[in-house]
């Protein structure tokens, strides 16, 4: 790979670090619940405030990037994120925290819709699935470091909110680097509109994969926001120590996506999807009946290891079927990231009614559906 190619790929990959900032919602939910004495349902409004924008804005962003360019739209998302990150550092109340995550959700929606098609423009097509896993590996590193930064800030300065200041400056750096990078973007053969985007949902294959992304993200965010609850409520682990359970999960995601970046270009992606979904289902079942916190942490790691490549696999396999509709499919599939706003509150409701362990059955059902996408891919395979 030439130096010029790397110079174009690197700033695009940097945007995935900013994309990973969204996962601070997990540890933030726990601290906000403590700081403002919130009920589980009210606390879960925080991830909902983030992920609802994926439903509302993904299709419009897909259309805008088709008309104005992916790079410009990606920059808008990065700088929106930067603005949001400084808000709770300046003034910390529950409403301002919600505003912070509102802007984080808007910015992250824009980044997720535009970054993947822009990445496709700067890498070889036959290596796209591998680079998708690499990008998710980078995002996982960002997600992993977040709770560690929080732990460091609490231990050193007594203020977990300083993580937002760090994130704000990194976002500004990422956007500035991308501004200085020229990228030749491919142009879609189709005139994108709401009608053409939504018409893709008439394709059973596309519709099924949009649902799969909805549930994959719901599973991921549900794990992220419920690990603390599981360790605190079931095993009586302290909140700070329980926050490290989130880091265990994201370390597993990081490991999984690093391995995916290495091997997905060399193995049958469909078979890889099959075995990783089977493993995810098995580990969630065991987590539900875990007898102690140590076993739970091991299973949390294994769930992250198994499920880490589900998103890039489903995304890249679907884009590979209809590459000339990449902008519109990207918008639809990132719209489905709203699953991150739906699944955690559902888990919170089940938690209140039946207990924290039973709430993980919601994630089990998500994984079971994703398993069946293997058969759908085989049926609709070109």
C-alpha cells in the first residue's frame, strides 16, 4: 500500500476513534443514575437520547452526502460531536447531560452514515470487509479507553466528567486532519431521495438486514449499558469496579475486531457469521445463569469476542450485494442503529419486572435473529 494511499486512509480511520466516543454512554448512565438519583427507566433515557437520532437522521444524511459529498458531511458530524463534548464540562445538570448526548447522537449518526462509504472510496473493494473490521477495531479501542479515562479522572481529580474535555479536543484534531486531506469520492449512479432510499426496504433481503443491524446494535448497547447493573445488582460489586466490567467487554470487542481485520479477507465471511452467532447465543445463555462475578466477567469477555464482528459482517455483506446503492443502504442500515435506543429501555423494563438476569433474555433473542440472517444470506446470495 503506497504512502499516498495511507495518507488518505489514516484520517478516515481517525474518524472511527471519534465514532467510539458514543460508547461512553454506558459508563455515563451509571454515574448519572448515581449523581441525580434516577430510576432505571429514567437513566436509560440517556442512551435513548443518543440512538434515537440514528432513526431520525440516517436517511437524510445519506441523501445529503450523495448530493454534497461524504467528506463534508463527515466533517459536520465530527464537529457536532466536539461541541456536545464540552457542554457537561462547562455546566453539569441532568438536562445539560441530555443535551450533550443529544449532540453526541446527532454527530455520531452523521459519522456512521458517512464514514463507511468514504472508507470504501479509499480502500480496495476486495479488502473492504477487512478494513470494516479494522475500523470497528479502532472504534473498539476508543470504546475501551473511555471507561479507563473515567476511572483515571475519578482517581486523580475526583471528576469523571473530565473525559468529555479529552473527547472534545480529540474530535477537533480529527476534523482538522480530515480538512487537510483531499479525497476523490465516487459518485452514485442513482439520484438519492427519500423515495429511492425507502424503496430499498421493499427488497426482502435489504429489509431483513436492516432489522439485523437494529438487533446487533441493540445487543451491543444493551450489553454496554447493562453490565454495571448486572455486576452491581446480582453480585453486589461496587460501581467503580463494575465500570471496569465495561472495559472487559470493550477489550473483547477490540480483540475480536483486530482478529477480524486480519482474517476476514482470507476466510468465508458467511461461515464466520454462522459460527460467531452460535457462540454469542451460547455465551449469553451461560451469562444469564452465571453463579458469580468472575464467571460473569469471563462470559462478558466471550460475548464481546463472539459478537464483535457481527456489525461489519452484515454491513459489508449487504453492501457487497448492491454496491451501487451504497449511500442509500448505508443510510438505512445506520438508521437501524436506533436499536440502541430501543433495546436498553426494554431491558430496563424487564429488569424492574423480573430481575437483571432475566433482562438479558432480550439480548438472547437479538442474537437468535442474527443467527437466522446466515440462512437469509444463503437464500439471497448472488
